[in-house]
């Protein structure tokens, strides 16, 4: 009953699905919270998060239950498409004065948006002088803190091409460990925000490209079917959507997105924008 109560809250608040076989995983992740709060049982914990005083703990619980796995240039073919097909027309528009907006939805500890920024700057070193920005969001405030810090251990940087490491990463020592800090040129392009994808989105402008990869696999089909049209509505005509290697837009979906490569989708240029540009 206690597991079911926790699983139910995780689903209602964040769309996370935990079948009964995931009970040991859930218990192990919540155990630390019990110790921190000096609670003696899961029953006490479920009662606490149901109270007014336990509202903040619900957010902390969602963070504890969220899986955060990320790496630089993960699923590298998406960054090839970004460089070769997405950016050339966008940079042409940007140099003519247009706003360009990219979104990393479910950015975890920041490797994805920083990979986007490296790809952008490598293609267009003048990007910082143009009206180009990357929004990076995640439901977990703890990973947003890590992403903003922009510090990564040496092993995490191995996925970045050597030339990019030299250009965009600064070697530092942290507690006797070798690591790297992202360059200011990357930080200037990326804005990090906490956002629950199931809640209303405050962004008014449409996006030219959205990366939402290995996020919706944690949602059930009804939640996915609600979410994909919202991404479509947030995408500008001609804009792109990139999803994770095990994710697909459902065949049950009526969508204007066209498949343009493995787990890459594009809206036709003639599509009417569903959101206003600021």
C-alpha cells in the first residue's frame, strides 16, 4: 500500500510510471529521505507527503525517483543533423536579424545543452553576437544546480572531440580530482530552468529545434499522447524534434511531423505556427 501511494503521487505529479516490480528501486531511493526526515517507516513517509507540510517533500521525492543519465554528444547522429541540416538555414536567418531558439527538454546535468552549444559555436563562432539561445529544462532542481555549475569529471569529457575540449572546456582541479569547467562562451548561450513537462509551459515563443531524448520512455502511453502534440505546438514551421533511440512518435498520433532520419522529425515549412513568437 505504501509503495502504491508513492507510485501514485509520482504518476500524478510527474507522469513517472513505477510498476510493482520497481518497488525495491523505489524503496532504496526513498530510504535516504526517511533517514533525513527521521521517519521510522514508509507508512509514516506516505502520511507526511500527503500533508500540507509535506508539499515540498513531494518535489524532493520526485527528484529522488528521477533517473538522471546523460553524456556529451549522446546519440551523435542527432548532432550531425543539427550541424548539417538544422543550423545552416537558421544561421542565415539569425544573421538577417531573426530570433533562433533551441530547447533541451529533460536536460539532466547539462551535457545535452552544452553539446548543442558546442555544435552551434563550432559551426558559427559568431553565434554569441546573434539572437540565438538554448533553453535547458528539467524537473529535478538538483540536476539543474549541477548543470549551472558546469563542472564535469575527466571521464565525462571523453565523449567530446579533442579539439572541442581544447576550445570549450577548461581543465581544473577539484578536491584532488582532474575535471573540466565549461567555457563562458557556452554558458552565455544556455539558460537553465526547472520545469515539469506535464505542467503548463511558460515559454511563449516557438522553438526551431527541440531535443527531448530518453525522457518520455518513463511515461505511459496516455501521457506520451498528451505530450507529443504540445511539443508540436511549441515547434516553429520547419522546426525539428529529436527523440531518444528507443522512442517514436506513436502511430495513434495525428501529427504534421515528418520523419527525417533515425528518431529525428521535422515540421513542414508551411505549417501554421501554434505559438506566438515574442
